[in-house]
């Protein structure tokens, strides 16, 4: 899929002109004009909005979001744009701004830069962005939506603001491996419970460290208070990772790691055997 794109991209980027408006005589100006400011093309926007990763060509990643505030919907994007260079891997720069979609066209309005208009083709999870000549200048893969059970578990324990860094495709692959009988949802629930309640989890740190405000106001809820912040995160160790500090690997265990901002420099590892739900534990490492 991608081997054929790269040679084309290298040529295309050398003389790339972001806007394709008016580049081809057989394409009308109207067809390439983005949606007017303040309008909401529900069909086009709904078709494209989402997170795109594993990019090649002009973009390494691209997130197309639709934000509704005060009865008005605004399309905002953020991403990583690949900087042209002589020798790979080329660096990326962060970009943000507004985006609009119309028919098969995607137009980006980066903050502080000229607009970029592309022909957009979405084939399954693959998004291809082409210039006015039909040359593909970027290919990205739409990320899988997170398992809805993640949000359910976070809400159950009162920590919906916790940052979750879990690759859904990786979680699915681990769940469907041979001999796995403990579902991801059960393992994630157990990991969260141990992190918040076990003496080797977050609450076990309270006797050694001063709880910061405002979480110190109610010691009984301090663990939830500290966990329910964007600088507290949970991730799932992947099959490609070397394993947890005590030697556990993703081959036969679910391994979740937790980090709690600046409150402590400890990392917490919750381990659940994939064929025995009752075999679970958590420990912390400095």
C-alpha cells in the first residue's frame, strides 16, 4: 500500500503547492471551494472527522474534530506535518487550525499559514490526500475508536479526565490471541480498582507524600481526585514492549501502567493473567 506512494511523494513535495484551486482546467472553481465560514456540511464533515495516524507523505498524523459550543459547530484540526528534508526520517512540525469539507475536497486553514486544499479519498480506514493533478501527496490510516468499555470503567471509578494511551488495535489483538479467556474490559476494570484502592497502588503513597491541593481537602477521595486529571495516564503494554519491570510480558498477562503527574515519580504496574482473572496484582517502581 505505501511502497508505491513514497517515490511519488518525494517528487510531489519538491514542488508542492498547497492549494489545488484552479490547478486543473477541467475542474470547476465551485467544486474546489470549501464550505463557507459558519456553515456545517454534516455529510462531508461526518464522513471525514476522526483521528488519522501512520501517515506517509505530507502528514504524519491528522486529527479532524468537530466542536460544538453555544449552538455553533466549528471544525478544528491538529496534526504533525512532515518537513521536507534530504535524508529520512524527516522532522515534523505541529499544526493546528480550522478545516472544511465539501464533496471530495478537504481544505485546511493552518494558523498563521496559507490554506491547503486537497482532493480527499477515504477507502475504508485509508485517507488519501491528492493535489490538483491527482497525485497522492499523503496517506494516513484512520485510528480505531477506543473500546467504549474504557469510558464506562473510567466513569465507574469517577476518573473520566484520566488520559488513556491505549492502542485499540493492539488491545483487540491481545484479546483474541489463543488461550485468552479474560476480556480486556474485565482486566481494565481490575487494573483501575487496584490502582485506586490497593495499598501498592496510588492510595499507598499517601502516608509518604504530601497530597497537593485541592485533593488534600478530602483524604478519603484523594486517590480519585489525583487520578481524575489529564496529567494522570494509563497505558497498555504492547506485545512489542520488553515487558514490565518484574519480567511480566504481554504474551500471557494484561499489563497496565499508570503515571501520576508530578505527585510522585513512581510508576504503577497492574498485572492480570489472561486466563485467570483471580490472578492479579499491582506494584510500583521508582
